[in-house]
C-alpha cells in the first residue's frame, strides 16, 4: 500500500519506517499530532493560495474592466489575425465600435477587406503583403464600413507580427482607433485654412486695388490741374474783347474799308487783332501742352487699370515672364515710378532675365514689396538719403533667381524679423497683417520663397523673392 506523501514525510521526520513502527502509546500520540499539524498547515496554505488566486482574479477582472472602459472612451480596440486559420479576432470594445456582434463567428480576412473603403483597399492589401514578406510593422489611416449602418468611419490601424509565435509569418495583431472626429476637425481646419488663404489673397488684391486707386487719383489730380489752367485762360478778358471786335466788324462790314480808315475805333482794329493774335498763339501753345499732358495722364491711367486687371486673374498660368517687364509693371501700379523726385530709384537688372512662372502672382508679390519699401522710406525721417534698389541675380547653380527689394527705410527690429510673415502681424497703425503673409504663401505656391533681412531700426531692409527658373 502506498502511503500519502505527507505521512511519508512525517514518518521520515520521526525516524520511523513501516517495518519499525513504535510500540509506545506516547510515541504514537506524538506522531499522530505531527501528522495532524501538517494537515492543518497544508489546509492553511491551500486556503491562502485559493484566497490569493481569488483576489488576483478580482483584480484582473477590475483591471480588465477599467481597460475596456478606457478603450471605449478612447474609441480604441485590439485585434489579431491568424493567417493559417483565416480568422480575425476582435476585442469586445473594437467589436462595439465597428458595430460587430462579438458573439457571432469571427469574420475572415476577405470579409474585413470588403468592409474597407475602395479608396484605401488596395493600399491596405499592399501593406499587408509587405509585412508578410519583410516583417516590417506599419501604420495607416483608412475608412472602414460600420457593420450596423453601412456608414464609413476613419480608423488608425497599427499592424505588427507576433514575435513569440512559432508561426511568425502567420500571426499578426495590432490596434484600431476610431479617428473620425479628428478627421472631421481636420476637414474643417482645411476649409478654414482655404478661407484664410482666400481672405489673404483678397486682402492682397485690396491692397493692389487701393494702390491703383491712389495712383489713378494722382493722375486725375494732374489732369485736373491742366484743365483748371485751360479754364483759367479761357476766362481771360481778351477773349471777350475779341468777340466785341468781331461784332464791330460785322456791324460795319458793308463799308469796312472806310470804317478801318476813317473811324477812330476802326483804326485800332488791325493793331488790336495783331496783338490779340500773338496772345492767342501763346495760349494755343499752352493749351496744346496741357491737352497733351491730359492725354498722357489718361493713357497712364488706362495702363494702370489694364495691368491691374491682368494680375487679378483667378486662373493660375505659368508663362515665360521677363523680369524687367514684371518689375516695371509692379512699379507703375504701386506708384514707384512717380517717386523719382524724392526717392532715388536704382534698377540692377537687364531685359534678358526671365522665368517660367505665374506672372499674376509674382507681380502681386512685387507690388506689395515695392509699396512697403516706399512707405518705409517715407516714414524714416532720420535718413535724408531716400533710396530704393531693385536687383535681380541668379543663384548658383542656376536653378533659381533672386529678386531683391532694398530700401533705406525704418528697418525691422530683431524682435519683429521672425514675425514679419505671420498672419495678422503688422507694425502699421492701419495695417491688417495680410500683405506679407499672403506674399510668402504665393511665393511658396510658385515653388520659391520670400525672406526678409534688416540690420535694425532705421537701417533699412532687404526683401528677397526667390523663384525657380523653370
């Protein structure tokens, strides 16, 4: 008969064997007591172990509940895919998020693949095929159809392989997070950004229009001065006297020879006509000059309006653009050509420099830079040497070309140089902070950039527009 291991241990501890059992009653009592104590200790240990397992199980259940709650709040769940069994397993939270009944038979890969939006299906298949070969984990964002209502929701999917599995190439797992709200906010943000860009462009166009109107006003003022001078000349009394002399001649026309020869008033008519003829000749010359000035001003006004219409095109079109024409157009629209009397204008470029670009956008940028430079020069009262320099220089290697607008204006402080292109930032009292922001956006849309440099307050500034040659 095989004895219980616990009794065998007690026999050994008491120095007894089955062949040499004690005959003394006291020895039997002590042996039975030791066996009883051993059983009590064993029961206590078993109870503690069972209690410990019960507490651990409760803690695990509590942690699992908290984990599922956290996953539900974050709209996140985990999944695994067994390639050999062609079975996808979902966590309860993920099943709930995707509208899948966790109690039904797990879906297979083809079933899950069919639930992915067709725009993302091929991409997901390619990534899965790649991980099966190269074992490189991947992340992606895809739209997956909800199994309850057939609506598509955005998910962030993270996929890896089971490194601890004997069949590494067949076991994959990962997480899936519902990011539909984030995608919705991103869409709204993109719409807002587009509206912001449009607003900045319209603000830039408003600046151009304001500059055009200002220059047209200057032209009209000059034309008005010429007209005023003509009107003033026409009001001179010698015109009225000429009319009176003509009337006198008409009244005495039948005997005009006797009238001029014998009549005292008639005798002065020839001399007066000679005198007034000389005066009218001078007026005629003045009228001709002033009318020519008015015609020139009106032609200039038409050119300004025409150029403004050209750069206001909405359609973006790349074309061969000679930079001297672009700069001259920008100078004319911004009124830079009319500043030569009190600002020294330097042009360091040739008629041969050209780029393939959107002339409309590039001209708007140059108008804004010239306008800002002009205002900065006028505002700097400490520097009596007013100078504006526009230069063109090719980069090395010749893939880009730089157009620099340098002024002797108020300059830019170190504090503001880093914020100068920020949307809404301006140092002008009535500025809106759209001009330079929209200009740098337009420059980058053209494949180039716009940078600013300055040595500090009242030290002038240099704005450089970089454009790709092709």
